[in-house]
């Protein structure tokens, strides 16, 4: 019987594989083949000729480049030791100056940035196209750092050791070749490294499977493996955790993108498991408490701890599975703690800082633990926007928070020891928002769920269905979409300005699959429930039409990555509802997504298409498989990057080729670098935004 079942399974998988091999456009998955690149070049040229040939393109491009390169851009800071660091990009330095300033001077609003690394000069010297990505520095001196440099913006990148005092790379220092790699410091002469270098060193998802303890002067291949995970898991990752004066090495087994097991590297070099609930995502450690978010309800010995709660476990009690937890914050039904895969919660020596969403509007909270009691304190910031903790200085108990809204430029606020938050830097307005108003409405999805959305519209808008409107959303991976200046991460900048300055509206929909109402909002749109995400989006679009805030002839939609998939589903399920579709770095072929680049790491979100039951669900919405020669589709604009090593560029290529063969119009632009962001610097970003804006002007007949 067992042999029979195995044969049946092999036949099923063989049939599915054969179906994939029947795909006539598989050759477009060969990223750098002459045939593929010739196809890309041909369609790039066609798109550029049409869009850059529009007389409005040049002015939009220059205006956008000015916006991106303005010197008043808020620094994207991080605190390293007693200094603040930032990558400043402008017209003269499109790749950026990595610079620093003393924390005290920064809080006082002074100038005086000191350049630490000129990335453009490094590019010119090495004749490479480096994009500065990250720095991992060794405490407590913070003199030596590992810098992450990405060629063209790809996820696979190089790590090099850098001396912050000498402002130079360390001769014969630690250096790791281009790969998908995670590093953390164990001590001044030892790195913990997880590197995907092929074979048994990487998981099926293409990330590092093992962690090595690599000592200075030792060949990397000779470094001992101190931690190893199953090849079917997503990745192994080292993390250096600090708690006041102490620190320890954490080893993470990311079983899926949402399920983690945690280990502490013992003094004997052996991993010791921390017995934490499977539903728990660790964020930080504070005063001996391991703090993080519960993704589902957790049953303790005497109580049930609610999904979405911020909880703490005593580090000293984790040799055995915990029986109880301290609830630090329990959101109500309209609230959510903002924490994506454990990030977004910051700790100083004295307090823990985090943001919550309250009906998708941000609030900032501070938690302290004294005499066995956790106490909560609000940090006063403006209302009806997005609050994001961006950096914390542990010793001075300082937190720096970014606040912005759709129409209010970003500002940085600083609060010391829970005191009044004060503005330390603000960005000047990039457009006149005086005639605009922001509102929140709710649409009703097919199953009766109320789905919120924000709309930024002219105060004098006449609701007669003639105004253009740009609608964006994400709907996945527990990522909450919140108000951002000049749009969210989708449709921000030139597309946003183009629409509102033409008398139209911008809409951000908070559909299921995201984290706007906590983990439950996310889980409601995962796996077999995926269609709910798309039903929510369709419902918002229909509500906008019903309110006559726009019409199907004037409605454009925008999304990228996971929401590039959303765009593909929207245009194939309801092509009559959308006039223009901006579809960036998209996932579109759900039959093969898990076989392309990092796709296998997303099976916790979408499911495994090799499972016949899940494929039956996925094929019902897979855009690539639901194109019809008989249907009439909007002229979609696909955009992406040849060097995107997260979402394979073959998705957009194949979708465009299939549409073209069916006689459907489409535009296509693939940047030669830029990684998953589809642009490597401000010049490329300005060009991409200007192309998008002109496309909207043409398609919406503005």
C-alpha cells in the first residue's frame, strides 16, 4: 500500500512538472541569456520611446529628481555607539555618502556631518556598481564594522570589515564574497556567519543553512559549524543581542517566514534551545525579559494569552517550555502592535519603545520595568499619521521617531527618558497640500468584512465619476500599509503628485493579508484564504466607483512584489473595473514561483503548488494561468529589474510575452540593476517614477 501511494504521489508531481514544462515562455526565466535579454531590450525600447517621448516626461523627471535629491531629506539614521549614521544621497552623490555626527549634536539640531565612506568614489575606484545596504558593528567599542555592499542592489552582496576610526576598509580583514549572507559579531576576532554558498550550505529557499564561527586569520571553509538547520527550512541566522551591560549570541532557525525556533550559543560553543512558543516572534531582550509578539493565542498553564499581544518571558526560565508570560500590551480589536517579523520594537537600558496602530493611525508607547511591575506611558506625537521608531540610544534612554502623513512632510522627534517628544528635524513640503483633505472610509467585502481605506482628495472634488484616482494596497506577509508622505510605498512620489495635481485622488486600501489589525488580519488572507485579499481590493475599488469618486475609465491601480501579484489578480479577475495597472517586480506565475530565486521562502504565505490541494486553490487566482485570449484587459505597465534576486524577473517577462501573443497590449521596462527595488539610486528612481507618472497621464486621458 505504501509503495502504491508513493507511485501515485510521483505521478501527480510528474504531471504537475509536465504542465510546467509545457510553458512556452520558460526561456524567459533564463535571466541573462541572449534571447531573453534581446526580448527585454526590444520591449524596453518600445516603452521608453513612448513614455519619454511624451512632452510632459522631462519636466516630471526633473521635478522628481529634485524631490529625491533635496538636501533637506530626513536622514535615515541609526545609532552606533555615541554617533548617528546616515546614508546621504543627492544629485552629486547618487549612491551616497555614509556619514556620521555625534548624537548630542544631532539632537541639538546642529550641522556638521562627517563623511565616513563615499560610495560613489568606491564605485569609481573599483569600477563596480555598489549599493550600500547595512553595517554590523562590534560593541561596545563600535570601532570595527562589517559593511554590506550590494552589486546593483541585489540581495546577494559582499561583506567587508571596516574601521570607523580610520574610515577605511581593514587590510586583510574579514571579507565575504557575494552571496545571501547574515553576519553577527561573537567577539572582536570572531564572526558568526550564515552564508548560502551552494550545495549543502543553503536551504531550498536559497538562504544559509548553517552558522559557522569564523575566527580572524582562519580560512572560512575551515571554520567550525556551530548550528545547522533542515534544508527544507527557510534560513539560519545569527543575531547579537544586547541587554544593558550584557550580550549574547542568538541563533535563529526560521522554519518558515513566520515560524521560528531560537537558540542561545553557549560558552562551550554549543547551541542551547530557548523553549519559546511556536507562535512567538522575538524582538528584543530587556532586563532579562525576552520580548516579542504572539502570532496566535498561546495557552499557558493558567491562562490563555491573546493573539497579537506583546509579551515577555524570563530568560532564566527558558530551559523548559514556559508556563506563563507577562502581557506587556494587549491590543483591542481595532489595534495592532507594529512589528514585522520581530522588527520595529526598540530597547534602551531603561525602557522598551514601540508603535501601535489604532484603526491604522499610529501611536507611540514606552514600557518600563521596575520593582517587578511593567508600566505603560504614551509618547505624545501628532495624530492621524504614521509613527515609526527609527533608532534608540541605549545609555541615554533616547528614542528617535519618524512621523508623517499623506500631506504632512516627515519629521523626526526625539524623546529622552520618556520626556516630551520634540522635533529635531523636518522636511520641507514638496507640493501644496492646502486644497487636499484626508478621510478614512470602509468598504464591505464579499464575506461581509469591513475593509478600511484612506483617501486623499481635493476638498472641492465633485463626486460625478470624472476624476482620476490611483489605488494602492499590499495585502500580505503581515505588513501594515500606513499613511506616508506623497503616498505609501506604492505610487509614492511622482505618481501621487501627478494624480492629485490633476484634480484626482490617491487611495490606500488596508486589505486583509496585511498587519493593520494584527496577526488575525494577516492570517485571514493566507494560504487557502488568499481570495479574500483580492475580494477586499475589488470591494474597495467598487466602493470608490459607487461613491462616484472615480469611474472604471479613470481608475488606476498600483502595486509591487506581493502586491504586484495583487495587480495581476485584479486585472485578470475584474479587467472591466480598472483602466490602468502599474505592476512592479511582480509574482505572477503561482505554479513555479517556489522554484525561482527566493520563492520557496514564501510558501508559508501562499502555499506549496506541488501539493495538489493547494494548487487547486492557487490556480484559481494565478494571473499567468488566468489570462484569456477572449478577454479585454487594460494596458498594464510591468516594471522590474534584471538584478532582482528576490522575485524572479521571469514573472513579468512571461506575463508580458503571453499577453502579447494573445494580442493584448502591455508596456514593459526592466532596469538593468536595482535589485528588488527596481532602481539603484536617485537618478534611476526619478526615471522610473516619471515613466509611471506619464503612463498614468496617458492611460487616464489627463
